[in-house]
C-alpha cells in the first residue's frame, strides 16, 4: 500500500495542476449536473417519490462547492465549516431520496448526528486549531460512512426485482468509497505544510479530477436508473391495461372513423358474439350484420356525430350464429396516431332483460304479498287491542272494588284479567316468533331431543288452562322418542296445537296427544272431541292471506296466526302439517318431521 501511494506521488510531480482551476471546473460540472437533474425532476416528479429530494441534494452540493471556491472572499466559517457541511448534507438528502425510490425508508438519526459532529470537527480544525490534514481525513472518513450506506442500500436493502436498475448507482458509490479510502492513506503519508485548501498540492488536484468523473458518473447512473424504472413501469402499465382490456367481460371495439375498419377488439367479444378477435380485426363494421335493425345503427351514428359520445344506449344485436341479444353500447371519439377513431363498449344485458321479465311476471305475486301484509297488520291491530281493553277495563273495576272494600266478584274480575293477559301474551309470543322467522333472525338449530319430554313439558304448561274448562289431557306416548329437531320451534308448534284443542273443546272434554314412528317419520297427533271445523274453513287454516279465526267453545277469540307459525316451523324441518276434522265431532291436528 505504501509503494502504491509513493508511485502516485511520483506521477503527480511530473504533472503540476492548479487546484483552483480544477475546482472551478468542478463547479461548472456541478451546474451542468444541476441542470440535468432539474430537467429529470420535471419529467418524473409526478411518477416517482423522492425526486424533489434529489434536486435538493444537488442544489446543496452546488451551493457548498461555490462557498468553498469563494474562500478568502467570504468568512472562513462559511467557506470551510458551513460549505463542507452542506456538501455532506447533500449526500444524506440523496440517501433519503433513494430510500423513497426503492420504498425502503430507514432511520436517519445517526446521519443527522454525523452531520452535527462533522460540523463541529470542521469548525474546530478550521477556526480554533486550523489543520487541513485533519479536515481532509474528517471529510473522507464521513464519506466512507455515507457511501457504505449507499452501497448497502443499492445492493442489499433494495427489493430483489429492482436491484438490476439500482446496481449502477451502487457501483458509483463503491468508487466513492475506494477513492476516499486511498485519499485518507495519501493524506496520512504526506504532511501538509499549509492550512489553505487551494494550496494543498497536486494530490488534491488529482483527487478533484477523479471526483469530477465520479460526479458525472453519478448523474449518468441516476438518470439511467430512473429511465430504466420508467421503461419498466411503462411496460407494466401496458401489460396491465392489455390484460384489463382483453379480460373485460364485455365487448370493446376500436374502429377507424374514416371507413369503419376494426383495428382492435378484446377477447370478451367471443363469449358474447361468437366472433373470435382475429375474425373481426381488419374487417369493416358495416360488413358485419351486427345490428338487428338498420334504423338503430343509423340513429346511433347520428348521436355519436352530434354529441361526440353515446352513453348506455340499449339496442338489439346479432351474434355470429344469428341469435339476438340485448346490449348496452357506449362510444366516444379517441385519437390514435393522429387518426380519429371510435371506441365502443357493448355490454350483454340479456340476463338483466330476462330478470326484468321475471319481475314483471311476479308483480301480481308481489301485490298479493303486500295485501297479505296489510291484512296481517289489520288482524294484529284488532286482536291485540281487544285483550288489553279487557285487562284495562276490569283492572279499573278491580281497583274500584278494592278501594270501596267491596270484594264481590273480585275472583271473576281476576280470572278475566288473567285470561286476557294469557291471550295477549300468546298473541305477542306468536307475533314475535313469526316476525323473527320471516326476517331470517330466528336461526334453525336442529339437535337430538326427546320429543316425549318436550310434549310433557308443554302439557304441564297448559294444564291450568285445561283445568279451567275441566278438560282432561291424555297421552299415548312411548317412554322416549328421539328426533333431530329445533327444540324451541317444536315447543311453539305443540303449544299452539294443544292450546287450540283446549280452546275448541267444551267443558269436561278430552284432548289426546300421541306420537309414533311411521315410514321413517315421526308422526304427532293432537286430537280433541270439540266442535270441529267446517270443510271450507280447513283450507284457510295455514294461509295468512285467508286467515280464519273461529271463536272457541267459551267465545275465546284468536287470529289464526298460531297455525301459520306452526306451518312455517314445520316447513323448516322439511315436514308436513295438516288437519282432519268433522263439524261437531272434533278435530285432529297432525304433523310429521323426518
């Protein structure tokens, strides 16, 4: 290493160079670089992040070098400490710009500290204890630290796919590292006899010449890096839009305005029209029998010519096979290679048209459903009001009797209030469960349950109502009967069927509940010996639009909502529910679930 340094010094002795002249050339190069970077900035500022920082970096570098050149005409603390700190700061700004470019932002606090320490050291060895050799070593050592970060960023931290375009910049900073390393060795081997930079000798002149070359290479490599990235991005955009163009699920046609020749068509044309793209490119649109009605094509052309564009006009088009389809077409003028063209997009709406037809066919059904809803709320408004009127009326009488200490008929009033409350509660319970079922908020959760246990539980719940009419509830059940069903829904079904049986059975009557397995189905009977149901009313029991509500044996009133709820729940189990009845002989309600 010593021999290399000596050889360099011997060579320098034969070529005396004025360092101030060299530095002036370096400033000229700084201005040229700044112009090139400014031009690059205005070309790519909207496309890549960090381009403003690159421009700022070269502005700082040029400013710092001008201040250095003005040594002896401005204060030393500006031309030495501030000027060189600006040059070092320009490298840190450039590093941040490159990190943004490769999208690998790092921590910069150590570099900010480095700049601060550099400023203090340079100030000390220029103002307090002037030492040019120490300043050279400080400058070169700082650049060693910074250039190593550039090399690591460009070769390692940069994503693998981008390293090919960042590698030239990395090589430039490898040259920076090597140059500054040898500069330190040369400075250490030669004692400088001056503290004035522009008297530092031939070795510094040679270093400046090398530095000028490196600076030019840096600008070239930066320009090359951004141009390569720009080319890659353009290729990516072309590929992206090409894929979007050809994968679009509708027809896209580009035709010349002059003669109607098709110059481009996407792959979406084939599944819709039956034409392959290569069958259409180069063909005049007028030669294709695409329009069902010629008058539509004429109308369309007139609209395009008058408005420069058409948006979502519906026409009937013809496929290659001759089959017709409904399409929405939008078109507008575009310019390709200085030639006026028309881009047209045709979207097949045949499915939507069929859906519209289905909607029209279902309008009658919707009107029926709306009528059903109105009738349903009418029932609720009337029948929910009645029990509450009874509760309020008789509770007022009850309060008045107690206040006057007249206890006659209190038991009767209490029974009426209790009966009305039960009626309101049953109605509200059915309404709540039915509405949850209709809106999808009631989840169907089948599980293995013992149907016998469920029947016994519901019978116990309704035993008080049966005893008030002296009705016996008889059971004909096995010891247990396991089925897969939703426990809450089956309880609701049984509660409604047994309540109805009690309601339509006279005093001292009987209600029989039985269950059995038959043909791989569980069959449940609820049989009473009550008043029965007329044939014409039986067909209305499970239809909300024809709700049938009959009075009980003691004038009990209902809405018919309970049986509708039962049918809904049994349908969820994929089962069946039906009725067998003769007027005056009783009724049997039956349901089965798999």
